[in-house]
C-alpha cells in the first residue's frame, strides 16, 4: 500500500443538462489525473443535476441518465483516463424499476460498483421519500489496495445505519457525495457532523458538495476533509468551482494537512449565496439581463447591486417611476445608484397612467395607493416584454411575511426575488457589508449611503414611512423569527416578553398574507426556514393563535 491521492470535484451542474454535466465530469477528471489523483469524487446526482424532483419518475429521463453513465465511462477511456477511479452521483433504477439516488464507480470503461442512497430526506426542502426507492446495501471499493467506503449526503446525517455498517467494514476513508443546500450557519453543523462520523468509522471523511443555484436552492460547495481525530485536513472555498486534492497516507501514518482556506464571514456567505442564486437562475434559464424598479430605497438598491455582481451592471436596467409623492432625494438616490453600478437608468413617471385609470375608476384611500404601485408593475412588465429582460422583485422576507406589499406591484412581480429570504435587518447588514467590501478594494461603494440611512417608505402618500404600518424592523424581525422560523405560538411569544399588542398585530398580518406568498416569485433560500418548500400552510384556514 502507498499514499492514495483523492480529488474532490466541486462543480456546478444544471438539472436536465445531461450532456453538459457529462462534459464537466470529463474536464474535472482530466484535471484530477493531471494533479496525480487516483480517485476523483463528484457530488450527488452529478449526471442529472439536483434536485430533479418528478423528472426522476420519467422513463425517458431514467434512460438518458443511464446512457450518460455509459458514455462517461467510455469517454474517460478515450481521454486516456481509464485507470482513474471516478465516483459520481446519478439517477438509477432498482430491480423493480423504481428510481434510486445512486453513486456509481467507473474504472476502465465500466461501472465497477453501484450504491443506492439509504436515507431519503423528507423534511424542509426535501421530498425524496416520495420520489426515490431506498437502497439497503453498503458500498466499499478497492483502489490500489485501499478500502474506501461510499455514502450519499443524508446517509451520514442519520445515526447508525450506513455509517455503522461501514465502520464494521474497516474502511480506510469515507467518501461522501453531497447535494447539500446553503443556509446560514449550516457549514458549522456539517463539519461537526462529519467529525463525529469520521470518529465512528475511525478513518478520514472526504465530503464533496455541489455548488450553484437551482430554482430557490443554492448549493455552496465548501467541500472538505476531516481526520478520524477530528483534525481539519483540507477544504475548498465556497460558491465556485474547485478541485480539492488530498492524500490518504499509508496505513498507520498520520494524515498530512492539504490545502486549507479560511471560511468567509456569515455576511459574505449570505451575499454570495443570493448572487449565485440570481446568476444561475438567469443563466440556466437563458436570460442575460434584468429590469427592476429603483425607488432610492434600501431594498431596490441592494437588489440592483446583487444583480450587477451577478451579471454585470451593464446588464441591469433600473427604472425610476416617480409619482407626485416621490421625494427629490429618492429620485436622486435612484440615479446615483445606477451610476455607481453602471446600470441603464431610466425615468418613467407614473402620473399619466394613474390619471388614465383614475378617470375611469376615481379610487381613493388604499385603493388609490395600490393603483400607483400596480402601475409601476405594469411598466416593468411592459419593458420586460419589449426588451426581453427578466423582471426581478426587490421585496424582502419581512414584507413577505407580513403582507406589507401590494400584490402585482413593482416589489412583488417578476421571475426572481433575490431578497426573498432576507429579513429587513439582514438587508441592511448585507448592504453595509457590500459597501465595506468595496472600500477594502478601493472601489466605489455600490449603494448610496442615503439609501441605507433614511427611513424606509413606499412613498404612496405624503410623509409615509413603513413604521406607520409596522413595528420597528428590529423588533418585527425578532418576532417573525420566533413565529415563522421557530413556530412559536402566541403563548410562547408573550412568555418571551414581547408586547401583547405587537404580537397580536404581527401574527394577524402573517396569517392573513399566505395567499400573497403563494403568488410571489421564487428566491434563494439562505435561512433555515424559507417561505415556499420549507413552510407549507393552507391559504384557507380559520386557525388563529390565541
């Protein structure tokens, strides 16, 4: 036996792009071989992208995935990589014809081993138990006389089961293929879990994770290796392609540390997650540009900055749509924002369109305010249709939770909502972080200071601010976190010491707004519980917290 070099290929696949995903495998396998690796390990569901949801149930898709595995095996040989052991995730089928979440081992032009995921997650954003059949056998492969165990993502999150069986097999390293979505703080949870599992198998654990955006999920990569003693042996940066190469030493020799990089701050990771989510949603769906309303406020400012970082400021169209109530500073801040970003800035006053509606409808009060907001939505959709930009919505999680948005307005329409899972206080945090990063690099701060500092307002009536209708955002977000993300009821919230009037108002707003949330665009998940797949409540419900 001798040192065995293992390469973890952290790649960004696309659901359904089976030929494109195969090309990524060949390119990364070549890079692994050039780096002297004997084993190249790829993420969960590499050939098909992940998650594939009900595509797994289509026979045509199953056939395409199977053909891809055979083609990759042959292409590896044609590329002179036949001696490289390649472990990659794919869609399979069991003896009953049911779809399975598999890892296949390729060598010498053939599939030399296959493993089906045992533990199928059925919580949060996952619904695998509905789609896949579970496997019931462990997988240990031999590479140059070294015994390597294989597991897939959730297999190591469950106590006992797969890991316990592999421990009995006496593996010398555990290779784990993952499609683990990003959420704030999850990296620390993963690494502590991996350390426990490495100790249980008494061997290093190599964790390779997918990265990139897929609808409302963002995969962050952050692949790593930990030792049996919990030592941090190697890791890759997040939110980008990486080939992490690490050497499994001779038996009885302590493993050496490989490449190690510092983890980014929580703010940077959250920001990179929303940039990745927006960029991949656009690129993978064939859009090269976006349009959004720029009001001079913090939400549209941060959204525009995210879009500029995702696809370049020259591909961002910012439309100021002033009304008679719009302040001069708001118009100036919107113009300043677009100048800083290099975005296409346009001004489209809404008064002529509002007047036309009012001549027919003569609306007053809230109906008149909502008319202004919806006219702005019509303008953006018209520009989108005419010029083929995707409309992006700048609404945040606090507004979405409380229904503090006019349905079909400029803040809620479009194809994607980058701030959907960021509450208002996090919006301010990330705006300040992004400006600080610009200062560190000697660049122009992308977000005008006034947009961060001024009181937020929809400016639909004279002197309006958000706090006319909502509690202060720092208080509101604390209540929302307890009620929405931690499912605490009224009794628990009052026991925490929150004011009764605030609690009752917030709960009423949240419960009444479910119908609005169902019609909101998708947006990247960054917290432990995002609206959508994570939180599924009926629209029609008479249940109220008492």
